[in-house]
C-alpha cells in the first residue's frame, strides 16, 4: 500500500471506529462485537505504525491517553460560565414563570432537563475538531484539560454532519455509579481515602496529570448547552437535537413544556425516576426554549434570567443528639458518630449519623442535647448537616473531640493539612489488630474462608490470636467448645456461635492450606499501608523474596514501575518495625511462602539482560501495559522514574517533557518502539 492509499484507509478506518465508539458509548447500542471492533482498531494501529506521520490528533488510537500535564493551561472563557439560580419550592418556579411572561409579554415555551451532578465542562470545536476543553474555574477563567477529556469515549474528537465552523458546547462530566463503587473499593483496599461522592471522583479524575490514568476510569459526559455566533436553530431544543447528530451525547430525558403544569409533571416524575438512574442528578433545569427570548431576558452578573434550577430536597429530619461515639477503623482513622433519638427518614429509622471530623463538629458548633438536622443525600450514611439553635436547651454540652484513642488510650495524631485524627498504635489497638487479621484471612490475601469477621473476634477476645502469626499456632483443644453470643445489631439478628468438631477441623485445615498461598499474595496479606494487590505483585516479582524487599532502599523501590514515593516510604517504615520483622520470622518458620515460585520467575527469554526501562508516551503497536509486559517477558525491568540507574527510555508519541529533559541531562539513550522491537527480535 502506498502512502496515498494508506492515508485514505486510515481516514476510513478512523471514521468507522469512531462511529462504533459513538454507537457504544453515546447510543449504548453497539452494532458489532468487541472482537470485530478490536480487529478494526488493530488494522488502524498497524497502518499508523507503518506510516507514523499519518497519525492524526483525532485518531481513535489517541484515546488511551499518555500525555502528562504538569500544569494545566489557564484559559479565559469566551462567554463566562455562569451558574443557575436555585430554588427548592414550586412557588419560586411560579414566580420565575410570571417574571418571564411579564418581560416577554406573552406565555413562552420551556425546556425541562435533568440537572446533572458532576463537573461542568466547556468544549470548543473549530472546523469540527475538539480544540479545547475548559473547566469552569471561577467562571471567567478555567483550566484546559483537553488531554484528559479526549480519553472520554462519548465525547467526539471529530464531528460529522453540518456543524458551525466555530462553537462551544457545555455539559457535565460525571462518574457513573457502578464505576464509582469499584473505584472506591480499590482505594479502600490500598488504604487510600475513598471519594465522598461521584462528583468528587469526577472532579479529582479530571485534574489528574497522567491522561493514561484518566483513560482507565469510566468518566462520561452529557452535553446541554450550545453557544456560538452561527448556531443552526432558533430554539435551544433544536440546537441540542442537531448536536446529537454531530456526535454528542445529549440526554433523551428532556421535554418541551408549554405551561407550569407540564413543568411540575416533569419535576415530580423525575423525583421518583432519579432513583433508578445510573448517575447522580440533584434537580431539574428549566430553560426558555427560544434563543431570541433568552437574549431578550439576558443575565445578571451571576446567572441567566432565562433559566432556573429546581433542586430536589435531600430528605431531612430534626432530632435530638444524645451522645457521640468515636469509632476506630482498620487504618486507625477515628470517626465521630452521633447517637440520635430514633427518627423516620426516607423510609428507614435512623439512630446514628456521621459527624465527619473534628473540623466539621467545630464548624457546626454542635452540642450534646441539641436538635440537629439529619440528611440522607447522595451518600448512603445519614449525616448531620445543621443545628436548630433556637431549640438549644440550657443544659447542652459543648463537644470536646477526644484526645486519646477510645480503644487503647494512645494519644491521637493528625497529619498537617488533614482533617482526620488517627490512632498511631497500629500494633496494639484492638480494632486495628482485628482489622489486620480480617485482611490477612480475606479472599484475595490468604483466603482462609473457614474464618470470618465473627470468628476472628472470638479468637481475639479469647486471647488466642493477637497477631497474624498466632493463627499458625492454634490447636484443636484450644478451639473446640469456644462459644459466643453476638448481640443483635442494626442489620443483624442475635447469633449464638459454638465451635464444634467440624468447624474446628475446617478452621485448622484452612489455615494449613494457606501455607501454599504464593508469595505475592502473602505480601499483600501482611497489610502494609498502600500495598494493594498490584503493588504486592510488582514488589514480589521484582525483588523475588521478602529479604530483598526488606533490604531495598528508597531508590530501589521507586525504581519499580508504578511504585511512588508514598508507597516506598510505607514499605520502608514497615520493615523498620521490629514487631513486624518478628512476625515475619515466625510465619517463615511455619512454612509460609516468602519467596516467588520457580514458575513465576521463569522468563521467556533473557535478551534484555535485566536492563531497566522507563516507558513514556503512547505507542503505535502496543498499549502501554503490553509494552511493559514485553519488557518483563524478555528479562528487562520497568521503572517509573528516570534516574542515573535507568538504562533506556522507551519513548512513544507525546512523551512527557519532564522525562525527556531528565533523560537528556543524564545522557540516557532514548529508543523508539521500532528500535525496541529490533532489540528483542535480535
Ligand atoms: S445549563 C448558564 N443545564 O448546573 C447556565 N446546567 O448551577 C448554563 N448543570 O454550572 C448551564 N445540569 O454545571 C445547565 N441540564 C443542565 C445542567 C446544568 C447541570 C450544572 C452546570 C452549571 C450548574 C449551574
């Protein structure tokens, strides 16, 4: 194929792939299988590899990210990004309609839409190409986050149809519920704080520096507002319908309403309907449909006069704050929990609610005995959002946040800039010990499924297991006949447990079998802060056994791909602790695997001779993960940051400028994908 033919084919393939992206991500209606889709993408990747100068910025191969942005460029909005005036009452919606009728001189047509609870984004298209993606910022200036936005598959990079040469389209980037849960589960597992809600997750993701990381997260985007000098229609509704034809994801949950009754019907329907949506909304937006009328109405400094947001009230109740408990979690984090006079809220009786942290308690100036407002919002756990000071009894007592751990008495600590207090006594504080034990036996760790939370508690309460190594000393006689009555809790009935012959044998068998669990999972099971499954695997594969990890210096650790400074520090601290070292010795003596198995270490081929590689940018033939795997398969090592110890930089398109500079300073050879393939083929 000559270059001219390749150019035509690349264009055709790109368009076809983007059409399938559109069917899948925008219409939720794929027309080909994933396999056939991958074939098309492979064909495109193949051609782009042969003719690298034909790679277009709008190529679907560019959606995997790879560009690193250290600081986002600040951009001034062409049209300021205003906000909407909010209302919570039907009365105010009636006033809004009356006001508009008065200014326009007659009744007008409205469009009702959902109010998406995410992060506002302004996309700028020139000649059908996405050129900028700007956050709201302060409304006047925002950040251009285009590298991250390009990874969102439902946002078209190139438009089709009859679009204006230049226009802006605004919408909301959001984190869908199912992806949000997965993200938080993963964060909790590695000891990171979970995001409080999907909106924070969306906003945090959009601000990440590595777009390849953003590409792994399932952000989505719905567009709801077009701006420009040459928009195709006289109404907002028709503009959105055209935008749908150009390739944008436009909501189908939108209605033209001719009067207040129709507006209220939309509002009421969605008050129920929103509970079934796979993302969060917090209200309904009512907009004047005619653009000429919108212009006539104009805007105040803060918000347009032609639109209003009706916000759904989070269900809220007023009740008495009886006392505050302090709970200590697995990582030692202390959470204040309010005990309330039981009250019905959104269909369930609420007795307890979160009080967040010490700062919020001070901000709310909440006192024991106060009447407090409890709300059930997007989050599942009810929270205290305010105090009715007019109902404050004279006897109300100011809350003094505890200074010592309620479980073990140790003085609590708070890191600079953080709101949460921690109990630092990780080795002797009961909930932290039990948490470590529960983690140790969990499925992805040692998988001792004959034990569970309740049984661990029994072993702990009876002083039989105070440390993970104690599990391997357990004897039949110690366990047989052990009893406990678990009292009724909010979600569980009373339970009586007694260890009989079969239970005991099961427990001992499970413990014995766990001695075969491979080293990488044992390492994860130890519960080192920030060492999740993936990090444990990397440490195990790279250092091969526990003694090497123990000896590793900070530099040795950060030299491993995806291991950053925070993780390295946590690993070093762990191995500084004598008690942990003792535990490891005991576990070793019991036959737990502390060395990688022979099969795992066998490399396919040792052509790369243990050389270290920093991979940067986007590749034509392989995804970044694939290329990293190739390096490992051929006996090389992946490291994440460039240092004097690095042997090669393997650079794709859009290599990070920081890495490039450092490589040049340190005189480290930069090789291309093709040169790398030659190396392993040799
Ligand atoms: S229209 C001038 N439509 O609400 C206002 N905004 O408080 C143009 N929002 O910043 C925005 N859903 O982030 C509009 N269907 C919708 C919306 C919506 C959510 C957000 C948007 C805006 C904020 C205003």
